[in-house]
């Protein structure tokens, strides 16, 4: 054996290749690995760490150390436990190469590789998987790993994609120190915690060190043997529940009081005057891109939708901090589970506006905006037609298409009467077809549930008829 071999599959003596313990390991353990374990050249791996990393018994490790002389012991640093037996990372890589029949250069990795552009351009999840595969079994990472395993009796942390999670927040999640020399600092330096906004983390302890959520979720999933889909939360019911109260108690009253039309576009000056906001404040916010759904344009051409104006005005961006009482006023609620929203107060009972309040507000406001535009604006502009005991909605977009096809300017009672008469004239028997198209003498209706999503003139749809088939496709709703 060449104990200095660094390239290719590690070559061993024939007696080692035929050893029964090796054959048993390959038959029973090899299938448990989805990827070949990697080894970080600069790290320290103990005997127990190698055993854990390769799912190999200590007896097998001892045989390769003492009987075959493959695993080479190195001097341990003075600050490490005397009972630990650290191995040369090259010999671990050679041993792994032999077991998996994989070239050594694919196993032994320098930490410099984790700083390369090729690595940094990978997705956060892939970066964490690579790092985990490499550092798992090392002394420091095992210490972190087993501490988390002891916490398994408590619930597994969930990562909310919309939440701003700082490194400091993770002190509670991982029960690890964020001070200089602490475990969280180690995770940061090794790349296990990735900055959310692309810039490097600031000094240790800074509350603005925001962590990228997908990488964090992948790390937690690997530690707790879970799927990342079990850790990441895209759809949290509690913020939606708060948004309904927010709409009723704050948004709708504000729109009514200020006479703001939710789906109307306003110039910034007009919007500021309506909402009672300083013109410069609104202009500056639009220019800096901190008003969702507003695209800034120069020369006074910027427009803002009424609902976005209301949500910005209610956000109260001039407050420096928020108390619990302020939060209740902000959302119009009688109580608020701040922990469920991922919010922590300072010892003085204050909630950081940039770190907690505004991200949570924007998330809740997004549901409020959707609800207003869907349930209030669309409902207001819609008309309903009754047919066979059911009410069907015709939205403003469908009304406009109908008017354009008939060359009309206004959707009035005569239009609705025409549509009703066409539906009433259908004499086809009730059926159970799965088609969602209904053909009358003059019109063809397209349905989506109880919404009429399009109305076309029959004379213009000779080609469509061939695709639609029989005209009783929507009859299943009238059984």
C-alpha cells in the first residue's frame, strides 16, 4: 500500500480486499449511502467520528488501524480530550476510497473549495448538503450534532419562508452561543449559515445577520432526519387569520374614511393628500422600492393602487419601535401570538420594526391585499345571472369581452337579459358530462365552477364547436 497515494481508487493488499468484515460492510452498509462521504482535509476526525461517518463498527476501524496499518493516528491538539484518537484525514479518505471504490481526489476536499465561485453559485440547499456530508463526523460538528439530537424531545424547529431569522435568534433554536468562539460563529464561518441578502454577515452578535431560510431548513432537516418539505413553511394559517381581522378592523375603515378606491391608480401627490401622508415621505418610499407592488417612475409618472396606498399608510413607518400594545393597534386585534409570528421583544418589551414588525406586517398585508381585491373589488364590479336555481358570476373582464365582441359601450340590463334568455333557452337534458362549455343558439359560455369566465359569439366559433363537442358539458351542476 502507498500511504501517500492521493489520486485514484486506493489500492490495498489482496488479503485486505478479501477480508470478510469488508465484504459484510459492503453488503449491509454501502446501500445506506446516497453519496460517498467526503473528508475535509483541515478538519480533525476521531475514531468514533469515522465510525459514525462511515457507519462502520469500531471493531472494523480498529482492524484497519492496528492490523492493516491503514488508518494513521496523528498527534492531537493540546486542547482536545486525551481519550480521543484523531486520524490523518488522508488515511480516512484512502479508507473511504477503498470501501466505496471511489477516487481519493473526489473524497478529500480542502476548505478552500467551499469558498470557490463554483460552490457559492450552487443553491443554498445543495451547499448545505455538501457541507454536511463533508463535516459530519468531525470533532466540532459532532459536538453540535449530538447536542441537537438531545433536544429531539422538543418539537423540531419550523422555518417560515417569510420570516426574518437572525443568527442571534438561533441561540434559542440550537441552544448554542453566538458569542465569539461559540458554535454559531463556527457554523457561520464554515458556511452552514448563509446570509439571506447576499452580503457577508456583520460582526458577531449583530441582530441584522439574517439567515437564508432554505439553507437553514436543509440543515435542520439533515440533523433531524427529516425532509426539507417538513421543515419549510410556505402556508401558515395564523397570519391569514390575523389578516382577516386586519381587513375588517383597519383596512376597510381606512379606505372608507379617506375615500380611497382600492383598485384605482393614483399619482403620488394625489395619493399622499388623500391618505394624509407627507408627499416627500411617500415619494422617497416609492423611490427606495419599499412599497410593495409599486414601480417607481420619474417625472411624476409613478402610480400607486389605492389598496397599496392604504397598506403603506397603515404601516406606520415613522415609529422607531413597537410595544405589544402598538402591535394590537397596528393589526386591529384584541390579542396577538407574537411567538407564532416569530417575533421576540427586547428586555424593555419592544419589538424591532425592521427585524420583526415590518416583515410580519408586509406578509400579513399581502393576504389583506389579495382579499380586498378578490372579495370586495371583484364582487362590486361583478354581475350575477340565475339559471336553474344557481347563481353564476360574470366578472368585469368577461363583461368587457362581451361588450367588445358586440361593439357596445356599457354593460346594462339589456346585456344581462340577453345572456339570461340564452341560458333559459337551453333545452338539453341534465347530464353528468365533465365538460365546462355550454353552447346556446347565439353564445358559447365557458365556466369555471360558478364563474362564467368567457362568453363568445356562436357565429364566430365554428372551429371551437369541433373542440367543445356536445353542448351539455356543464349540466353536472344542475342535478
